[in-house]
């Protein structure tokens, strides 16, 4: 038997056991990094000019005596002094605090209860999820108009109760200065609680079934498991829901305009409506800009510590 001869290697080939060629990944990485930066460029420009740029411009205008058109005359904090001597602005701040507390608490509680209910593997779960989440797909204008009809004393729920024989029943909150802000809470909670349900349900579905088996073996009541174990484990989902709800509170405008136009009087006035009215209706750019900066500072003062604490907690987990 003749031994098989391997084909001779060319002068450019390396021996089988010789040093390997280094893979040329650096140019490829550079290409990917350039492509990534090019893909991010539109977003970077948007953030720098459309967001940061407009914030800086608004802050500059708030320190001027601008009225119908922007002015370069610097007046310091005069616009801010005028703002906090404006009764309508103070009323809007009071309303947004009441609305924000009621709205966030109600959405969290209702959303959590709906998520727990659906997590029990109920019949027609998919249909129920769609029904609960569908209102969030509607615009706040549509929601406001629907609830305006429902709460109208002459056409809505009060009129129906009167026809059913409850002649003294009253549900005229939408025309009552002391209760009108709560009608907006009802309408927007109906719309946004489905979003909280979806977020918390995703968190519940991520909890290991072994936890429930262990609790069942130990004889721990179900409500105690939810209160002491499950809800703390839903911290990331709850914090995400809180941020989204808080942003909705700050942006509240459409539902108020559709339902009450800020009335009766200024009983349902909110900061966003105040800003829009003074910016376009009363042509006072300086005062509207000052109100915008105050609202922005309030948002940053609340959310910045929240995100800082969340990042610190994430770092502790990694360590």
C-alpha cells in the first residue's frame, strides 16, 4: 500500500499547526458603529433642536417682556411674579394636584385588581383583555365627548335615573364647581386603567408558579401572598405605570377641553389649558412661557429623584 500524499501547500499558505491569521474585525466594527450613528442621527438632531433647543428658547422668552411676538427686552423674573399672582394659574395648580392624586391612585388600584382577576385564567381571557384595554386606544377628545353626554344632567345618567322613578337622584357633577374635577377623573380613569392592567398583568405572568405552590403548602392566605410578596415583586411594572400616568397628568388638556372647557368658571382649569389659552387666545407668549418652565421644573423635580433611586437600586442588584 502506498501512503496517501497530501497536496502540497502553496507558498502563501501557512502550516496546519502554524500561527493563525488574526480575524479582521476592526473595519467591520467601524462600519457597524458608523451605521449605528447614522441611524441615530435623526433622533439626536430631534432631541437637540426640537426638545433641548425649544426648552432653552422658552426659558429665554420667559425672562423677556414678550407679548404677541417674542421680544429681546430682558425683565428678569417679572413674568414668574405675574404668574404666581394670577388666580387662574393658582386654581389650575390646585386642580392638577387633586386630579393627579385621584387619577394615579384610582388607575393603580383598578388596574391591579383587573390584572389579578385576569391572571386567574378566567374564561374568554383574550376578549376581556381587549375590552379592558380598548378605551386606551381612544383619543382623550372622544373619551371626553362620550363622558360629557353621560354626565349631562338633562341627557345622561341623571335623566335616566329620573325616568326610572328616582326623581330626587342627582348626578350633575359636571356643572358643579366643587365636583367637576372628579368627573374628569372618572372619564380618564376609565380610559387609562386598562393600560395599567396590561403592564401589571405582564409582571404577574412573570412570577414563578412555584411561589404559589409553596404558599399553598404553607397555608398562607392568597391575599397575604399578594400583599407581602407579589406586589413588591411588581416594583418595575408599577414604577413604569406610575411614570406613564404622571406624564398623562401633566399633559391633561384634551379631556378638559372636550368635557368642560375649563368650567364652570375656572373650576376645572389645568396648567396645560392655561398655557394654551395665554399662548394663542390672549397672545401673551411671555406668561405662557413662564408657566411652561414652571411645569417643566415641577416634572423634573418629581421624576429626577425617582429615576435616580431606580438606577441606584439597579446598581445594587448588579453588585
